């Protein structure tokens, strides 16, 4: 037992060494002095910089005192406006013999007051011949010769007279009209018709001829304040008729 106790006292310190390490004062002093030296050097650098107040020019003071400075605004390139598209009801009608073509635009088929009513100088028979070819382009042009004229800024539907071109040929003029009682009665007769073509017979005892009409949906495209167009939308089972009417104001 005395030998076992002696071995135990000798081996325990070797198996479980003491984790406490001696503290060297010199090392701690070195770190402390290093930290103090770094902070002192930064403070000295800041202290050594000359603090000069910004020089003020009399002219700048006068301008700043007269009013608040205007911030510089970067120029933004102008973006062209996008064209808008809407669906309207368009009716082309005219007397069968010796009559001219009329074009009527309605936003609501129940409203007998059209938003645009134009009388074209094209005879009804001439338009029928052009439509037999399958392609009709009617261009109405208003040439604004005076920039100070009231028609240079008014809406397109307010222009009274247009120069008329049909498939590239000049065929006269188009005149803006106000709906008469006879026009409103005709539109009231066609209220139940959205798409179709036919003939409205003359009333009993009337001296006027029967009226031919073609009624359909049109896509109205407004490019800008100086251009607008109407494009016929064919029914799914209808013939491939292409008909477009353009309003253009040139400067």
C-alpha cells in the first residue's frame, strides 16, 4: 500500500496537468501599449490635420441669399404616346340609285345620336364596285395650311371638310354632318342589328328611294391627335372583306 500511494502521488500530476498557465506581465504590457499606441496615433493624425473653414465667395453668397438653389433635373427623353383601341359600331349607307355614301359611327347602338357622321362624295354604285374587289381603303385628309387656325388644334371629329381618297385615287370630298330626324329614324330602325347588310324600303307615299346599308363592328385606333382610323371586323363566317377608313390631319 505505501508503494501504491507513492506511485499514485507521482502519476496523478502527469495524467491531469494543471491548466493554469503563468501570466507574463511583459506580454500584457506589450498588448496594452500596442492598443494605446494605435489609438494615440489615430488621434494624433486627426489632430494634425488643419481645420480650415471653407472659403465663401461673395457672388455665391449673393445668389444663395437671393433664393433657394434650383436642383439640376436630368432631361428625360419624350416617350411617344401609345395608340388606343376601342370597339365601335359603323354603318355605311346610301340610296340605291344616284345617292352618295354616308359613314356613321356609334359607341352605343341604342343611342341614335352618332358620334361621327360623314357624307362622302363617292356614289353608292362606285363603292359597291370597289368592295367587289375585296379591298377598300378610304383616306380622309385635312391639310392644315395655317398653324394659327382653329382647326389645327380642334378634335378630328370637328373638322368640317376633308379631301377624299379611295384606294389611292382622289374622288372628291367628305363633309361632316349633323344627324337629321331621318337619320335618327333610320338608326332607330337598325337598333336590333349589330352586324348585317340589307335594304330599308321607302315608307308608303315617300318620294325617297330605298336605302342600302352595311352595319358591322369596327376597331377604332387613335394614333395621336392628328390621326384616327376605323377597321372593319369581319364576322367569323362572313366574307373576307377588308375595309378601312382613315382620318389624317397634315401640317
